[in-house]
């Protein structure tokens, strides 16, 4: 026992004993005359923070505070180092943070790293006070005398809850280890028993107790989240707190009911294994072996820990790579948060994370700005974004949650700019990563096509094409399609070269060969016979289409084959692809997409070249027979959509309660260029959104198109439809944007631009003599503008711009007196609103 005492108390050397020493359950505590300050961590309260350069950031508290915290401990969490020390510490920090959120007081300790007597004393006090003793058991724990002591102490009190990491409960059989039998002995060669250097009886009792422990939790990387939920349920039951158990059950039910990732796992994912390993390494602070880092000029910057950017061309497989990583590692995070990075939608998507995180970030427009701020009275102030502070508070809440000890995975897919589109805010303001040297539990993965690199973010370039072996696997669907002849192999190689080995194109080739039962030779011949069309490309168009004639020809052949399968099917499918391009880059409800396909399309050029393609009708007919059963199962969906889903051009989304689909931006661009319906299709989409009264990203897309806020294609609505659009879409969208998410930047721009458009339409209507012909329509237009001005007045009052609020309120009163009358309740309400504005103005 002398050797054991020496080992246990090794961290106490240097302190002189001023009083008699005492032994408590094998732990010797020496009293020191002037104990140093005791460190603690952010989550729970932790003793045993490492020394030297590897020490974590410390928060210093007084020893008396540490002892007080230890005496009030509900749960003690003991853990030790080993080969997986970083993973164990991450799990323990996550567990303690979750318990703190639930109101459970906890103390976590790695007692081997305690540096002084007060730390040992506080840890022992916490052990004695705890109602539940959670001990993380790794293979190294069986050689750690402190861990063995904790196991024995909690077993005696009937409070032990072991958590096995790296071994199973069945591995802990003392007789197997001592007698050199069993898997544990074979894996570690008896090293753990030799390292223990303590009494065999105590050790056998501890290991035997682990074998018999019930309940017990076994954790691995693929089940961390589920096992942590199980552990919280056990702790709640031990403490007898129903609120804890209810909260944990709600968490489990919500996770099961609402999928986190936008798409199901791609079962045909091919290659990129080395890139996946490198992505994991970078996120956890290691060096990659295969990913090519974008060169940094001007010296090595201070990179943000836990943040990585993947840069590459459209269609290179960036989203698929991140999606595969997220599916493989989702259980290592509390939640996976997926945000669209397109310029006009990034801010709204980020603010909506508050709903997923359970945060309240909305603002009340009935509130009035306080303080001695003076109104500028300038119209420029309204456009120059006077609410930046209010929106910054909402963003800060989300960042704070993402920087806690609870790990989240945030994915920003297809980031288009380093600055926000609405107010030029730096995208760095949204990222939760810390500067190198600070702990980063949450991880961020960014994909981008337009940016070469991001400042202070490790950026890696993904190769735009795939190597031949992986390309062949993609085209043959992991070998599921049996092409053995030399002619087929030569044809596949030719197709691969023609489409530039782009993964998106190769996957489409595999779908065409499989779903439409076309041979490689037939597909190659059809692509060669298809005349290349050169649409009018723009600089920002995806190079995968703009600079790749083979991709355009492949898509032409694809839709022509669908038309061969069933007359008109290809035409309907390409129209649906074009229609999807006028929606936001978010999941599109199937019913909404079908409703938006209105009007007669232009006859696409590929329809006129069917004879030139010399396609095999028999092959297409076989495909029709083969897939008839799947179409019967999807009878509720449009036939064109079923065809797009078969070919992978459209993809089912999993995050929405209603059936939704998504179309890759390369395919959306092709649909817009190939069909060219332009404004007619944009108007049809806006009308479908108006009828459905959608108040999400698609409503924003419609508003940007109608009010010409940098749209791809403007939608000029007839005068009679504009009031309904304002009433049903624009005004509710603006009100909800502030009330739910404090999205002041976007809402302010929306209200200003929409008011200007409606006022311009009023003026044109009056100038054309419409007021005499149909005064009711003029009243509807004016009333819709009054709705927008009322919201603007509320925003200005909230922001302290009292002069602007007064001007907008007076305009509303003048409009309502004309269209509703002096005694109308709405007019009286507007006058009351003006009185509130006047009362709120500070005295001169």
C-alpha cells in the first residue's frame, strides 16, 4: 500500500503538512498553509486541469467557493486520460454542459491532474455529496488508482453509473485479466495491471463491480448522442427529478421526429475516402494528408479552430462530401445545423437557427427605443440600416450557444461571398470558431464555389474531376450495372472524357444507363449526334455547364430519352427544372412546384432534334415497363417529378414535414437556359407562392423578383395582382421576419423597395386614367401601400428614428382618410399610432 499511497499523493509534493495527515478511502490529503486558487471550466466544475502548454483555459475561483460548489454537487463525473483522452474530455464536457442546462449541479474531475491538496479535498467532498457517481471507464482507467478508488467508493454507496468508452462491460472480468485470459489482456498485454501498482484485492473488487454494474452505458463514436441521452435519463431517475426526465424525453422525441440533414444518405457515394479522413482530422486539430490547402500569402494567419472551408467547382461533389461526413459523424454532435450560403439567403437561414437551438431572438415592434438618441430625420438613415445593434444581439445569442461546451456541427453550403448581401457584414461574425489555442467543441464546414479562400479559415481545394477507377464506379453505380464488353468500356471512357469527369455528370450518366436502360454505346452515339447549343452564358454561370459542351449534350439527350419513353414527359420534366430555378435554393414543396408550372412553354430545341439522335425506342420502352411500378407508388406526385427523381436531377428532402424536393443549381441553370420561358415562368411561380401564402425563403425569392431586389429574372405582376401579393406575402413576411428572427436588415430593404414599387404603380395607374375606370383597384393599391408604411413607421419608432416614424404615420393617415374614410376604425388606429410616436419623441 506504500507504493499506492506514494502514487496517489504524487501531486501533493512541495506542500508542508502543518497538521496531522489523515487518510480517507485511500486518498491522503495534506493541509497546506496557503492553498493556491482552484481552476474551473465553463461547463459544470472541473478539477485536474492540465499543466504547462497543454493546459486548457482556466477560470479562477477562490478555494472556499470551490468547496461550496463541491458540497452542493448532485452528480460527480470522474474520468482519466489514456489514448482517447481528447475524445473522453469532449464527451465529459458535453455531459456536464447538458446537466447544467437541466439544472443539475455537477463536478467533473481527472484527479490524476490535480495539482494541490485543496483540489483533492474538493474532489473528495464532491464525491461524498454526489447522489450519482458517473465514472468514465476506458482501458487506461483500469491502470488508474484514482479511477479504481472512485469505482469502489460509489459501489459502496450504491451510486455508481459506469460509462464504458473503448471497451465493453463484458471485458471487465478481473479473473480474465489477472490470469492472462480474455480480450482485454490480449489487446493490452497486461500493461494496465502492471501500471496500476496497487493492491490486488481492491483492484479485483472494482473491476468485478464494473462487470455487475446496472445500469451501465457503453459509448462509441457512432452512438455518442444516444448514449448521452440515456445517461441523462439515468441521472434524472437517480435524482428523482421528473423535469429532467421529461426534458430528455422531449429531446429524444424531437430528434427522431425532425431529421437534421437535408438529404438522406447517398448509398452510392463513391471515392473521396481520403478527403473524408482529412476533413475529420482538420476539424479535430490534426494535419490533413490528402486535401490540398489553398496557399496563404503574406505569412501564416491565426486560423479559427474547428472551422474548415472546402472550395471547388460546381458539380465537384463538395456538398456530397460534407453530407457523407455529417451522416457518419452526426452522433458526435448534439445537432447538425444546415444553412444555405447563397448571398441573399444566408442571413435569414442563420437567424432561423435560433428555432433549432431553442433560442428567442425575435423582437417586439410595439417597443419604443429608449435613451437620449436623437432622430436623424434622414431617409438615408432608413436605408443605411439603423438596427444593426438589434440584429447583432440576435446573432450574438446564436454564436454564444454555438461556442458552449455542447458540440454542434454547422454546415454553410455554397457560400457566395465573404460579406453579407444585405448590409456587408463580415461572414466571420457568424462563425462560432475560436482563434487557435482556444477550445472549439462545435465545428463549422463551409463549401464554396466562388471564393478561392476565406480569411482565417483553413481552406482546401477539392479536385473538380474524379480519377478513372472512381469515375467508372459512378457510371456503373458501384458496379451494379454489368458492362463487360470492350465496346462498353471504350464507350464509358469516351463519355467520361466528354463530360470532363465531373462527378455530377458521371452520376447522371449512371442514372441514365440504369433507369432508361440505354447501353453505353447508344448513349455515346446519341451525345455525338446531338447538336451542341450555345446559350447566352453569363460570367457567374457554373463552369460545369458554361465551359462543358458535353454536359449540355448529356442533359439534352437525357430529356429526349424521357420524351421517347412517353410523349411529352421530357418536355414536362425540363419545364419543371426551369420552374425550380425561380424558387429559393431551399426545399421546394412538391405541391407548390406543381402549381407553379403554368402557361405554355416555348418548344425546346432538343424536342426538334429527336430524329437526329436515332435513339433506341425498344430500350426506352424497357425502361417504361421496368419503372411502371415505382410510378404507381408515386401516383400522388407529377409524372415529370417522378422521372426527375429517378434520374437524380431532383432529390427528395428530409427536413420538411410536407414532401419536398431540391434541384442542383447546375440543373436549374440548364432548365432556365434551355426552356427560356423567362418572365412568364417567374410570374407563374410568384402566383403559386401568393396562393399558398408561403412565408419562408420562397416568399423572399418572390418578393425579390416582384420588387426587383437583385432578381435573376424580374416578375412584373399586373396591377390588379399587386395588392394581393403585398397583403398575402410581403407584409406578413416582413412582420414575421422581425417578430420571429429580428431580421431587420432584410425587412428594412424589403419594406422600402416594396413601398417604392407600389407607389410607382399607383402613379402609372392614375396617369393612364385607371382611377376613373376602376377606383376600387386604386383603393386596393393605396391600402396595400398603407400597410407597408405602417410597418415602416413601427420599425423607425423601434429604432429611435422618430421623425421618419412621424412622416410614415402621417402618410398612412392621409391614405386611409381617402380610401376608408375619417371615421373608419383603421383610420382611428393610425391616428392613435401617430400619437404614440409624438409622445415618444424626446424633448428638445
